[in-house]
């Protein structure tokens, strides 16, 4: 049996600059992985199949793990089929990239299982066939995503050092926000960001990464907050009462805040539960070093 971790990611910033002719959106996003992670196991032999410790998760061909296996098989037909088992820690419908990360973990597992591995660069190209943000998770290192998410650039060492090991609180209400819906709401509003403006702001932060990068903003937040009022209501209350600023990651519904080392976070968790109810998910974690 082979095992890989599949970390969650945060979109520390997300600028959507317009819609492309192929229906995808152009984006500029600073992303980093978290210590929070799923675990994917692969046992070669038998037919392709997937099991999961979360019974709510589909384990048929619609799951990105099996889509990744099919994509890998197209490029390496001699790969031996087998059984994947997924242990979930990253919530679905959160904007944390859990499904895409699971898919990238499947690609890494399969590449480890063959006698002539394709290598990470080739896996990134295959991952782009599976999903827009899948290529990022092949390596999972802090990066700037562009295009529809498949174009990746590593960030300067100074910026990497500024992010590595930072404590982050991540919270998700009992509801998720489907990614197509979030982009549909943005299309209705037409509130895209000028690409030159977004690039300039990001370049300034990368050169001097001293402030919270989430202050660069998330284009999807305003249209999503306009429909899902429980999000801005809770976050504003938290900012007013406890002075902690949470911002949405990706297409939501998860939100995050950088937090001081050593400070307790239970009061923040309880405040969010008070706003969103007992189904609130909360995680005190760190950006991967």
C-alpha cells in the first residue's frame, strides 16, 4: 500500500479579471497549502475503485480521484489498477481545494507505482485535464496561479519565508457554496478586477511581504456575500467583538484569518458557532513550511 497526504489550500488573494471565450475565468491568485490534509492510500490490484470514510462523498466516476486515475491511465496505459481509500479531513464545498488535492495525490501515488515515473512536470499537465486548480496540488508549494489556475509561478524566497508556518484559523458554516454558483454570481455583477491593478498590488506584496496578504482581496467575496448573508453578518460581528478579521478563501464558503501564536482560539470558535450553529466546522492550523 502507498500513501500520500492531500493538503488543503488557501487562496490568500484572488483576483478574477474576466471571462474567457472557453467559459473559464482568468484569475490571479496567491495560494499556499495548509497542514490540514486528507490522506489517500492506494493498493494496486483488481479494478479501479474508491472508498472513503466520509459516507456523504461520492465514490463513483464523478469523484476527482477516479477521474485523475483515468487521466493518468491515458498517458501511462500500463499502470496497474487498484483500490484507493480516502480519509477526509478537508470539508467539501469550502473553497479549500480538497477534491483537487485528492486528485493530485492520486496522480503522485500512481506515478510512484510504475517502474518509469512520468515526473512532477508531466503530472502537472495531466492534472490540468482533471481540474483548473489540480496542477497546483501536484507540488503544493506557495505559488501565484494565473490563467484558469493551471499556470503556476513560484514566489520569491522572502515571501515564502513570510508565509511558512504562519498560524491560520479556518472556519466553514454548515453550508457550502458551489464553485459554478459563485462564478455565476460574479458574472451577474460584472465586478471583475483590472488585471494590471491586481498584478501591481500582488507584486508590491511579494517584494515586501509584511502585511496580511488577504488584504489584497477576493473578487468572489462580494457577490457570494450578497447572497449568503450569514457570511458577512458573522464575520462583521467577529471583527467588531473580537477584533479578528476573517476573509473568504476561493469560492467559499470557508473563511480564514491569520492569528497570533500562543493566543487561544476557542472563543473565536464559539463565537462562530453562535453565529452559524452547531454544524460549524473550525480548524486551528498552519501554512505548510
